[in-house]
C-alpha cells in the first residue's frame, strides 16, 4: 500500500468545521490500513508536515513518487491538483458544485451517493468510489428520559427555522437552540425527543451542496425523531415517513402540528436503527476503504505505463455529438 498524505489547510480552530473533523476521522481510519500523515498547506503547525517544504525536499523525491496525496478542501482543490500534477493525487469529495474539473488521472472518492452522481456526470472518465462518513459508536440511544422536546443547532439553520418555526413552537413545548460548540453531542441528542435540521438555505447561499449532513443521522442513531431538509447528501439516508419527516412542509402551521404530535406521542416512528446505521459504522467503513485503496494502488501502478486515451466529454465534444445526432436524423428523414 502506498503512503497517504492527507492535505488540509490547517487543523487549528481557524479551520474547524464538520468537513475538517470528517477528514481527520478518515485519516485515522486510513492509518489502520496503511501509512498516512497529515500535511498542511496554508498554515504551518508544530509537528506537522507543510506541503511546500515536502515538495521541495529532494531527499523525499522517491517517496513522494510512490505516495498518494489526498485532496479534500473543495475551494483549494483546483490549485492543489495543478500543483500536484507530477504526483499521484486523489480527491476526497465532500460537497459538490465548486465548479472545477479534474483530469481522469485523479480518482475521486465521494462521501455521499449524491456527490458521487455529480462527479459521475462531471468526470465520466475518472475512477469514482463511495466512502460515506463514519458514525461513531458513541452515537447510540441511551434509553433515558428526554427533557428537551425540540432541539435545534443554530449553525446552518434557515431563517424560517430560527425566526418563524422555533418561536411558534416555544409557546407549546420546551425548545432548546444551541449556538455553541458541544463537547458531548451524543449526550445532548439523548436528551431530546425531536431534532430539527434545515440546511438547504445555507448551502444555497454557499453555492455548494450539503456533502453528507452528519447531525441528522447522528441524532437518529441517538433515538431522536428528525425533521430535516432533504438536500444534497441528506437524500442518501433520509426517508421521509419512514425514518424522518420533511421540514418546511407547505406551511408553518403544518410543521408545528406534526412536530407537536411527535412530542406528545414520542416516539411515533418505528426505525430499525441498526440496519440504517450498519453502512456507516466502523467495520463497514474500514472494509470499504481497504477495497478502495487496493483499487487505487493498482491504478497508480498502471498509470505510468499508459496514457489516458478515452475521449473527454468537453463542451466542444458535446456539441459535436449533438450535431452528429441531428445530422443522422436529417439523413434518415431524407431516406
């Protein structure tokens, strides 16, 4: 197995977000299979490799030639891919919609089937794999009393959720809105009956997609009943009427009615959580990663021996194919 270098802008508080934690978790999982190190490229950090130093180290040239660089920070991938063109590189894609393209020499690992479908269209000649984010075992139902009727995390929540739905619910039940970092998220989810998540507005403003959406799945794992938007990666696992309910359903009054019904008769959905979560637990993720890395090692053995020779579906080629189709139809009509 080739060594993996996980490229991150930095690991400090400046870069703290769900994508960073998910990437670091993938890094630790990869260490179970092969040698792996974190490399930062924007911010120098103690006891951590820095990309420009690594690429400029002549003594490391042979090691770099056989290693694999893992890019993940969507806004930086286009620049990194150009910088790493002489080396083996892959893209670990969380969100989609950043607008860049990648050559067939850069395989893509996606965290959701939604993102996989995006890249399947955008990069039809690339190797593409599916590796969902892990839901850690601490996210489980403690089977304890739940004093919070409705739980909301303010970050990524829509204006409708925070300014209209939450005030309407507060006159009927106990609503808790969290606007800070939570150290023990499993414990918090286990205190709540209903968890509300509405990120479609947030990601539309960011002009990229919801990559995975960990919190609703983590909340389900902890026994909450979830009302959520179904955008992006959330559509991978959320199934309204069966393991969740769709939030922002037609009117605020209808939302309030449905949420209060769950609060008063909790739980109202019979969810086979173990079956739902099996795909996202440690054993499944490590097995998938092992298979993917084996494939990637074979690909990077093959790449130096052959050039990419499958026609690329560029805008010009699409136009040519369309003209060919139109010409064939005209000839057929003319006999």
